[in-house]
C-alpha cells in the first residue's frame, strides 16, 4: 500500500515539475527573447473555465505555396487525409522600424541558421489556420475579451476591421510566447456589397463592391490608390475552412499597355479618423469575375483558368515596393503593409434573379 502511494506521489511530483519547467521556460523567453509584433485578427469568444480569451488567427498561419519550400510542399501533400502533424519553421522579415510588424516570408522543414523565425506545426485539420504556433489563445481581463472580438477600437464603424497586433517574444529555437501586450493597427479596412440599381437589374452580372479605408491612428497616413486600382486585388480560397493552405491571389488581367509609374496624384492622404471609399469594378475583365454559364447565372471567379461555382473571397491592398515610391512627397506616410478585408462569398455577389 505504501508503495502505491509512493508511486502516486512521484507521479504527481513529476507532473508538477513538468508544469513548473514549462512555466519557467516561457518566462525565460519573455525576459531574454527578441520581441516582435505579429499581425492577427480575433475570431472567437470566451473560455468559460479560465475567464475571457480571444482566439487568434495569425497572418503567419497561412502561407501561399510560393513561400513554402519544395520539401515542405511534398511533406504536406503526403500527410493529407491523416491526422499527423508536421513541425516546421517560418522565417520572418525584419521590421523596417523597431515598432514595425514582422511578416512571414518563407516556410520550410529546416531550422534557419540566422534571422527571425517561428517554430510551428502544420496540422491537417488546424483551424483557423493550418500552421499554428501555440499562441492562438490570448487571455485577457474578465469582461474585456468581447471588446477585442469587435475587431476594431472604440468609435470605429461596425463595417471597418482594424488589424489586431500582438507582441511576441521569440526563443532561440523559434518558440513564440505572448508577452501580454496588444495594439490596434493604424489603418482599418471595410467592405460592403451593395444593391444593384433598378435600371441595371436586367443586365447586371455582379453586385457592386465598395471598400473603405479608415485612418485609425493619431497621425496622417497615406495609401496608393491609382485610377486602375492595381494596388488592390482579390484573394480566393475555394475552401478556406480546410485550414487556409489553398488561399491564392486571383491574377489581374494584363493591361494592353504597361501601367504608368505611380505619381503623387495616386496618393490618398488621410487625416486621423478620415476615410476613403472606392468602388471595385468587378464586372470588368481585368478583375476576372464573370457570369457563370448555368441557368442561375452564378458569379464565379477564375483561378488558374478553372471556374468554381463557389469560392470565398476577400479584397487585399498590397503596397508597391519602396523603390516605386521613392520620389513621392508623402512616401514617409505611405502605409507599408498589406490590408485584408473580411471574407465574402461569390454567392453574395450574385444579382437577384
């Protein structure tokens, strides 16, 4: 009997030691590791057992194939249909400023020998992202989780989403630990699908789409919005609930002549709190959104020249390279990062019958 209690005590002590070691390791990383900001969006409600928390979906949790090494692509393909996980490493681009956001630029199976990187795991049934880092749950003070879930600071309209950014400490092996600090990004994006005017209902093939940019910072911010809107593009995910690994940008049709260089006339300078709304001409061939061939005339998008009856879409603002803006007066105020709208479906774009 004594031996039984002795073994039970040893098992409990071992578990406590493991928990203490894990807590100590996390604290050591927070105190000694390199801290960076990662961009994310809150997606889920509260944990009733541990107080308020927000589930987070990181930009670095979904990387297109062009950013994945060939070995990683083959390894992931071999695990589809299973529940096995795959350890991997994601390289981060060094932020332009100390308070800038670190963006993922590459993923592979081998641990990088230098620079910033995250250690993660590819999960076949991971949600909301296939790549996870163990920092997807952010616990906050009781009653404040709902404020983060709104996806925007106080005073920002309901249809505008503002990126939530988390400060993360990185260990030498790429282990990420949340430091307990978050902030809202300086630029928000909203998307609205409008109604078709009565006079156009007979011929319209797609509902009008509008995107709104709002400066949510305390300083003036600028965007590049030329007449051809080539800084905007559609992103498609035929089945985004599968983990996001199939997300891809829909290529814009090449113009008949090369587009002119960006000029100061293409700059939209927004004062703090100011917004700018632009209409997206989805019916034009350049956006590669066309009417379906079926009797219901569903709106579909062309991805790799293959029509899909249903897809999830979102609109993305992608800033040009710094060299393309070097001569502009407001180059220092240009928003440096991409912005993604909420997801919407091709079915939402269908005009009424």
